[in-house]
């Protein structure tokens, strides 16, 4: 179980109060694929899973309630699975951060409207599309969550995002397995940081509807080919039946690509990174 460094209003206060000068990025891991990122005065949240279904289903305690997230500039959801687009959290996020924009796959537009997100706050995107939201530039890349499942009219339902903010560029993969062209697409952005899932996939999980991700070895090799300054494993902690040991990622990365840094820490712990 992942430990909490900060949580609740104390965590929100730290995010809001942290000064992030040009050429620098601050980030906080919030469990599963959830992160807060800050550059300048812009605060971006990705794949927030803040519901607590009870019954011990969450292995990582939620660090925030939706109502505590009062400082969001942009919220992204990589795909419409409840631990990435959380239907129990979206209405609270909408109310708590009334100026925030919500970036989602175009296939999830109706889902977000049904959850109370106003049309003028939605930014639907698909593969290859870039948007500017204040100081933030965001580009969507398709993800292959076992399959691409492309809709011929609405595009790809699973996305990763390349973010550029405050002189730093990073890639959040969402949920994906490796696909032809991913490394080349990422190299074009020269990202400083990669955030990559590591929980893997197998027949037993697939049969119970648990779609797969990169193994830790596959994510390490993506990082090795792209060569960011920092590679961060994600999607390893939340559910006991769909987890992985992040130390395997760390050890393999350090053994095979010793020039690339990595980070594994506590939920709510602040990390600061300067650009190349």
C-alpha cells in the first residue's frame, strides 16, 4: 500500500503555495495514474481517482476529496474507465474549481456532459490534436489499451497527453501497451519526464475485463529509447489484483539505462524538476 506524505487541505495548500519558477516543474503523485502538476500559476490534474468504494478495494488511501480540489486550471482524463474518469469525482471537481477546463477523449464527451460538465468547459480531443489552454500546450497521442478501439467519427477512446508548460515537457501515457510509432512520436517532443504504466497484462485479468498495460520491462524500454531525464512508473498501487512492484521498474531501468533518473515515492510528496 502506498503511503501518504500529505493529504487533504494541507496538500492543496502546498500545491497552491508552491512557487515554480520558469524552466521548472513541480508534481505530486496522487495514486494510480493521478498526478498534480504545477508550472508558474497553472495547476494540471490528470486521471484523478478520488472515489472510495469501500470494502478495502482501494489499496492506496485517497489523498483528496473532489471538493478539496479548488485550484485546478486543467483536468485531464485519459479514458472513460472509472479509475481515470471518476464519475464519483467529476461533479465535485466541476464545482470546486469553477474555472477549470476538462480535457477528455472526444468519445467521452457525452459522458462528461451527463456528469455536469458544461459544454464551454469541455475540451474534447483525439490523436494528434494540440490545444493551448493559457500557458499550457497539450497534445493528445493515441494509446493502445490492449486495442486502439478507434471510433470512425469520434477518434481514439484511450489517450496519452504530451504537456508543455513553463519550459518543461512531459508525457503522461494514460493506459497503454507499446504500439508502433509511439517512440518516434515521443522523440519528436524531447520530453523531460515520462509517466508510464507498469502493471502489465495477462489472460486471467483480461478474462475478468481488466484491460492491460505495459509491463515494467516494456515501459523501461520505452524510456530507454526516448531518453527523458526522468521516468516515473504509475498504475502499480491501487488494486491488489492488478498491481506490480515498482522496484522492479527502478532496478531494470538503472541496470539497463543508468543515465535516466527515476522516482518512486509517497502519495502527496512534492517533486521538483528543472528542464534540461
